[in-house]
């Protein structure tokens, strides 16, 4: 008979959402440094902006934040779509970023040395 053991503690769900919230808060404040706190240094991002596939190192996101500044009217919903003891996927449903665009982000997180970091961001920008 297999054991009926809960594989992921509730505190991990909270920690994963807290990392995604750091990302959102950094966008709201226009702080590339704040956004960077959510991401692993080797993170990547890929997605569609104005119908064109863009991608590369996460530094591209930090450059976007530096260029476009604050997003005071940003509205988001954060959902943990999947979680294991060492990985997680969070959907960020976002409206009104710094350039007024709406997005869906899918953040893939990894737990390293007891802490969660975003290792990949895949996104879709909606036409406005």
C-alpha cells in the first residue's frame, strides 16, 4: 500500500506566489532591480510581442523596465498551475503594463538552496 503523503507544503505555494508578486511589484514600481529579485541570473524569456517572436536572456526584460518605467495601473491575477517539491509554473494574467499592454506570462520556477527563482518566462502579448 502506498503512503498518503502530501508532497508539497502549503508554504511552498505561498513562497512561489511571493516570487511572482516580486516580479509584479517590480513592474508596478518600474524597478528593474526589483524585477530581478524574482529571477535566476541565467533565466530566459520568450514570447510574442506585436505578433513577432522575441526571446533571449532575462536581461531583455530588465532593459524593458528601465526604458518604459512604472506601471501604476497594472492589474494582475496570479495562479499556481502546477507545483512539485522543486518546480512550479505560475500564470500571470496581466493588464496595463508600463506601455498599456495586456499579457499572459507563464513563469517556470525552480527551487534552489531552499529558495524559489523564476528560470523561464514565456509570454503572449495581446493586441490592444
